[in-house]
C-alpha cells in the first residue's frame, strides 16, 4: 500500500498523482512538484489515499514542498507575462502571414519554457515564427496545435443550456460521443441542436446514455401487464382478468367469489398454468400427427395392388427382344419415333442396344405387350410400310 494525492494544474485539467513523502498535505493546498515540463505549481484536489499499485508500475514522483506566499506571487507574475506574450505572438503571426489562430499562452513555474496553443486547418510550417519568438523571449519556445474541443475548454463560454461549459468547469477528459446516443434518447438529429459551441456533439449526451441503453443499475425493471383473460392472484384472492387500463396501469379482475376488484399491475401475480396446459395438449398433437400416418399406411395396400398387376416389361424390353428374335415391330416403332411406357417392375431382360430418338418429337404410347413363353405377342407380325 502506498499513499498518493491528486494534483490538478488547471481549473478543469487532468488529475495527476504524486507521493506526499514526509509532508502532511490537506486537500485544497497548493504544492510545488516536478513534472516532465519542469517545476509546476498545482492544487491538491484529492486528499491522501491508501492504494495498492501494480507491480510493474513506475514509482510516483515526490512533492517538493508546499507553496508559500512567494510562490503564489510568482504564479501571479507569470499570468501577467502570459498576456504580454500573447500580444507579441499574434503580431508575429500576422507578419509571417500564417493561417493559424492563437488560443492560449502558458508559462511554466520556473520560466524555462513558454507554450503557445493554436488551432489550424492543416499542418503549419512555423519554424521562422519560433526563431523570432525565441529571439524576443530568450527562452525555450513550444508551439502546440490543438483541436476545437480543447479550444473551447481553454477559452470557456456559455452553452445552449445557459450554464458554463462542462469541459471548462469540471470535465477532466473528453469521452467519445456518437450520434447513436442522440438516437437512443429520441432527440432531434438536427446538427445545430445537438452540437456545442465547438461544433462537435455535446458532451452531455453521454451523461444519460447508460440509462437509455438499459445498463443503469438504478433503473427499475419494467412491469409487464397481465394477459387479459388469464388467471391471476391478488391480495383479495384468485380471479380472472377481464380488462386492462394501459394509461393507469391497472387491471380489472373478476374474483372467484363473483367480486370485481381493480388492482395495479405491480400487485398482480399470474398463475403458472401454461406448462400444465402444454402437457395436456401434447398427446392431442401426437394423435393429430398419427392420423396422417394411418392414412398413409392405409394407402399402402392400394400401391401394392397396383404394383401387383400382371403386366410384364414394356417398350424397350419388347424392342430389345424383337431385335434378338428378328422382330420387325420394334424396328417399326423406332422409325415412327414411338415411345414405350416404363414398367414399374425391374426390367431384367434388357440386353439389346438402345435406339436413339429425337428429344423434341412427341411420341405416342406403345400398346402393352404380353409375353407368352418368352415370345412377344406380335412376334409373327410382318413389317408394315411406313
């Protein structure tokens, strides 16, 4: 466990954590700490806390000292120098004719660096500008390009709600905001109504988004109304729902003792009889499913009788047997493009060659040919002229 405190360097800036060391620091005091930019003066916003740091976390920097009157006077002097540097920088930007807008100027506590914040549409070549500023202020110069949301945070202003901007008062970091949040809250999708003074979507769309998405832990579960005509249990007894009032969220119930009561949806509990009804209906469904099976089974004897008719091979079998015995009727049928009917029984006597026929020609059905002693019925017929 390690003791940490939170320090903020701007009004609505990010909170940085430091170790108090051997000092006893209370919330609201100003302290001098060492940062990546040098020595800075910040305000303690979170009191000492005992936390457990991760094993791979870097050690926290220790606070140098508590700010005294001399340090606070130095901070006030830096604010005055910032105003003077702002005027000089704007003049230099006009001289170099650079398409950039100066937003803010910040001095470090030890005056080792001056940071100029600006906005621009694209990349700016400000090397000549940095040289001129360095020759004037005789210190390190840093030009940092920021976005429109950071610009609104630094400059401040009044939002469409009539209050100071959230980003300039209490928001430490910007959270992503999407148009889907406005759709879920049933807001107007007009960009002018859901955008802030920075031109981006308002940060306040994020505040109630979790409640509309159903992820809010304080959101009450929606009570489902009872089904009309269903059996319910109330404080007065069991009964049947005869009507519902959607506006007042009440149900009119006819009790078993012929009384009629009106109860709220929250005070009504439905009886669980759906499972019993389903179990009782299952056999009926099975019986209904068994009926078509019985009808199909009743059709089977018909098919067997139809398949058991005394008919032999037709068409191709007769034609193949005619080819073996020198019969001319099969050849005659091939010349006229006749088509034989298929037999339902398996044809075991197919040994002749298959005749080629045109696919588009319409062919009449050949008559049934019964075999007697292995010979076709018209084995003795002569070839007829075509």
